[in-house]
C-alpha cells in the first residue's frame, strides 16, 4: 500500500478533480506534443495495454483508472522504468470520471475485460450501461471513439444493443471472435487476454464505436 505514494507525478492514490487537473496540466506541459489525442482506459489493470498504446503514440496522452492498488503500483513501476511520460494513473471508479474530465476533452475510451457481473441481480454494477454511455457522451471530442473487449459474450451483446438503441454512437468495427478476425492484426493483448489465450482461449468480443 505504501508504494502507491512512491509515484507522486504519475499515480494519484486519492484523486480529487483539483489534484487531477494540476497533475494532468503538468504532465501535458512535459509531453513533447500535448496537442495529440486524449485516451482514457477504465480498469487498466497493471497497464500492459496502456503502456503499449503510449509507446506507440508518444504524441497522445493517456489516463488509466484502476481500483486495485497492487495493479496500479505494478503499472507505475513499469511506466517509470521505461521513462514513459504520457500516462497518468488514478485510483478511481470509472463511474466517476465525468467529474474529472471537462466536456469535449477525450478522444478515445478503452474498456477491456471489465468485471462482467454475470448474475442478473448484479448487472446494475456493470460499467458499460446506457446511463454511463449517455453520461460520457458530452465528454468526447468530435470523432471520439469507444473501444471495448470482453470474453463475456452476453455482456458484449448487451452493450452492442445499448449502443444501437442510443443512436449517439455508431458501431464501426464488431466481431464476436477477435483473435480470428480481421481486427486481430492491430490488437494489443491485455494481461487478462494473455491469460485467456494461454488457457481455454475463449472467443473474444471486440467493438469500436464512433461518437456521433
Ligand atoms: C478483469 S480485470 C481486466 C484488467 C485489464 N483491463 C486487462 O484486460 O488485463 C478488470 C479490472 O477492472 C478493475 N475495475 C473493476 N471495476 C472498476 C471500476 N468501476 N473502475 C475502474 N476499474 C475497475 C479491476 O480492479 C480489474 O483490475
């Protein structure tokens, strides 16, 4: 737990909109080209996807949200070791991110293998709901996009239906078997995805939706 305080410029263990804004401003001031895209990953785990994206897109800026301290510290360690400057981590629930980000401030929201809350009575805890997607809509910039992956195909189909009903997002890419699809070429394996692949290798749903 103490380790979460070891990365004051990189990891915010107890965020408020104020301390987030200050650190985000500092981070972007240090970035070589802060005019790039802003990405948010909710439930970034120990950061594999975020790090790969940040290395491949040094002109862009990345915010990673995660609830588990241990995973945040693992991510921070890797980011510091590789001297990556364009990532900021926060211990925060994705459901509250609208309190931190101004309207029209985000280009891409990544949600990979979120907790599926499989039991019917618990589905209200899912991060991807009609309510959350509507709440986040004004926070996207024009041509913003949502990228979502899961091995839980019922959750995947439910989110697909929600996006179609909302009419404020349009699905551009969609597959229920990512690893055997045309989209696999550009896919970055997350930690959970690597684990799945090495075990039962279930089909994975992937979608990319543009914000209208
Ligand atoms: C199944 S793991 C997937 C981790 C990572 N995305 C991957 O694919 O390897 C889900 C992660 O989301 C985090 N999480 C769960 N609910 C969250 C929430 N409401 N906001 C942010 N993170 C959350 C969990 O702590 C966990 O690390």
